[in-house]
């Protein structure tokens, strides 16, 4: 939606102000050449380390959770150099989320290293304690649009998570997964230098 107003130019100019007045002062690190849309929400910047030449587009919600349901946490979010994060991406961290360099996120990706407990059936789930995991995403991984990565997961380097996938188990390097739950579709063969389809594999892989 344009309506004759140069929104992109306005957003870049506003970012210049935010970068110099807010971002460089409050983030743990805010790398050279990085762009974080000012039309995003970031909570507890001092827990977040963003590398160089990172692009984080409009609508991102990045939260480092220090307190929840009476518990205190020590969250750490690290985003490597040259990573691209699309529109409306959520990164929710109460423990540790590390994203490598040259990683690409499609729009609307959801990543959380935590989940609500549900054991107390007499209490609102939203108010129950968090269960913690750790999420690591390797260099050059590609996370497709609307994908969900949750709990305690390692995504290997140069792996691909298909659009609309739900990933709750680790993915080996050089592997393509897709589906809900995500399953292995292909792996890269370094001898033949080709991606090979996987047959006869269950959804547990």
C-alpha cells in the first residue's frame, strides 16, 4: 500500500534515528550495516546480539524473556552476519537462541525455545511456568514462510525447512525437511554433489 507516500524511504530514515539514538546504545551488539525496521517490537535489547549486515523487516517481534510466572531467566539471542529475517517473524527466547550467518527466514516464521506448561488443569495455561529448550540454526540455513521451530532443536548448516512446516526435532546439516510434523525429504550427497530424495522414511526422522 503506497498511496503516494514513500514508505520505504521514510522507514530507512527513521531507522537511522533509531540506530543512533536507541539501537547502538541498548543492544548487546548492533553490527555495522544492519537494518532493523523501527516498525518492529524488541524487548530487552541488552540480551540480544545482532551481527553485521543483518536485515530484519517490518513487523518482527523479538523478545528475550527475563521474568515469567514468577520465574527469572537469563536469555541470550544471537544473530549472525548477513542473515535476512522476513516480515512478521517472531523470536521468543527464555534461554538460548543462536542463529548463524547467511541464514534466510521467510515471512511469518515463529521460533521459540520455550513452551507453556499445561500440567495444572485448574490454572490458565498462559499463566503456568515455561519449559525451556535451546535452538541453534546453522550457517546458510533457509527457513521457509510460516514455519514453526519450537522447544529444543538444532537446524544444521545449509539445511532447508519448507514453508508451513512444524519442526520440533533436530535437522541434520545439508538436509531438506517439510511437513507437519516435518520429515526428511532430501539430503545433499557430497560425493555426487547432488540432492538425493529420501524414500521409506517415517515422520520420526
